[in-house]
C-alpha cells in the first residue's frame, strides 16, 4: 500500500511521490514566540510529527528533511520586549525554549532545521530583490509590495474569487497599492522597533516573505510537502505560493502537496489567545502525561475540527492505560525476551498510509492489544511475543508507548511514596492470603486515600496514581 495524502490544492487524496526519494522535503509553519503556546498551536506540531515519523520509516531517517520555522520578530514580540525593557531576542529565546520543551514532552521529534526570521534576513532581502527585478513586486513610499496581478493563478490554492479574498482578509487598501490585494514584502519599522538595512530603506519584512525565503534557503524549491493549520491557507500560504513561483527559484513549482490540519475548538469557537478561550500546553503538561495530550490531539482525523474537552483527555488517558496494562502483564511473562522492531509497517502503519488515519491506527493498536491479551491468557508465548513486538512497533511509530508500564502507572510518585504503596500492597496480599477480607478492604481504603488505584490481575496486583497533583 502506498502513502496517500490529501492535497489542499487538488482537493483530493493523491499518491505521494517525492521529487527525490533520497531527499524528501517537508516544511511546516511554526510558532511566533512571544508567549507560551496554547494546546491548539500544538495540533500541527503533533500531526506533522506523525507524518515526519512515517516518512522516516518509509524513506529512511536520513532521507527526510523537515524544517519548521520560528517567527522571532513580530508586533507581539516587539510589544512584549518593550514592556519588559529587553531586546526582542530575549523574549524570543525564552519562549522558543519553552515551546521546544513542550513539543518534546508531547513526543515530537526535533525538526531537522528550525530557521529563525532574524537569521534569514539576507535571504529575505535577496528574494524581495528578485521579485522586484522580475516585475512581480514594486517599491512605494518606503514599502515593497507584491503585485498579485503578476501571478495569474493567485487564489488557486484557497479556491476563492479575488474579491472574496480581499473582503475576507480585510486587507488594508493603502493609497500606494496598485491593487487592493497586493501585500507587503518590506515595510518601514516604527520608532523603537527593530530594523534591518535594505535597498528600499531600513525596516523589516512582511509576514509571508519570511517563510518563502526560509524554504528556499533551507530546503530549496520546490518542496515535497508544505503543512500548517487550515487558517493559513489564505492569506499566508496563498501569498507564499505566489511569491515562490514568481521569484523563479522553483521553475514554476512551489510544493508538491499542501496539507492543512483542522482547528482545535474550545466549545464552539476556535481556540485563540485573542478570544481568550485557551488552554496552555505548558500548564496542561503539569497535570497530564505528554502522551495523553498527544493521543487527544490525534483522536480525530487531522483534517477535521477537534473539540477540546475534559472528556477527550480522560478518554486518552483511559486508552493509554489499557495499552500499558497489557504491556505490563506481558513484561512479567516475556521479561527474558528482547523487543524486536518489526520490519514492516504492520496494521498501524497501514492505517497511517491512508492520509494519516490516526483513528484507524488507534483501532489497530487496540486489536493488537486484544491479540496480546488473548495470547497471554492462552499461555502462547510465541504469539504473545509477536503481538507485543507489533504493538510496541506500531505505538512507537505514532509516538506512544515510550514509557515503562510501571513508570506510566506510577507517574509523579517519588521513591518514598512508592515504597509506602508497595508495603501496603504486600500487607494487603498477606491479608487476602489469610482470607482476612476486612483487613484487605481497610488497606485498599488507605491506598485510595493516597489517590492510588489498585489493579488486581492473575499475575498479581499493580497500581497507579489516579490523578496527578
């Protein structure tokens, strides 16, 4: 089975055929680092990390080049730096470090490259110059603007008429624009704002040119896959496409596949800092395992909107508990057997080949867990070994089942607490062996007061922290 991906430009699923299988290129629009990122910002991080993992498995880890940019100069960063009386780099460095730490906690692999706008300024200025030289951009009153009339296919990606796009974007129809849809490539900086030299005066770049220049510099044009949130289709990706093609660096091509994930909604609204209905990943990670947050973010198909509720997180934790519980039982029986990574993708990978069908992949994980449970109950070690290894291979392909099962269930407990719980469990086992049910129940109540859930099985009792403080 071949990898198929939904292409926003084609409006259909298509087989994925990289230009060069030995150098598969993926670019995803990354964060603007002025504050902690909310959990909605991490949906594309997790979705395209899943794609990155799958591509590495298909083409080899050294053949996939993944760039996710960082916007480290922006009005919001400027305001934050001015409020704190520091350089913009201080703000950007602080929140980029927090962002990367949160992404790692959610199981995201580090991108191959993480280019920053401030480190790409020469390439940005050079690309703007190319656009001016080719007649696709013009200087006016200290600005440089892209001439949308120079790109006949403008609007093809979003599929909306130009008039609708102008109205929808509420563009600033400045008097120096040749056409209302023309957008800024370079603009003068305001007093006390960061600025850089250019042939058109000191200033800073517009939003859209940043990504196009970084893609060209880091990956080269055209690229195989361009990803991001659905809200970036217009104007950001539409403008990226126009710039990249008109600059002439991709020989008329920009991206082979355009992929966009759906919104993460809080209630009936898109999660947004401007609306104020946000849940910060940084805060959620204090009370929830990163794998549970990752599972929740992948619980719906990436192209569909996802409702973010407490029940989504509860269901994610419950699902992972189920998988870790059977692995914990398997570890007791197969402790002498080293885990072997399966050569083929297995049922989990097969589901992911169909446009990253994560719900289908989750169903495959549960089927493997059921097969493992059945093999353990029938004491078929060979079948149990195969099922365990396939389950772990599939889970780890998706970024799950990376923890030791006992560590998973005892997450947040220190050594002293663990020793106390183990002693109580030993006392309870002795009471049950002596058929002193009253004592066994009393000990269980004491464990419950410690927020500990006891899980009895034929192989013995294990335990977990029910809720993390």
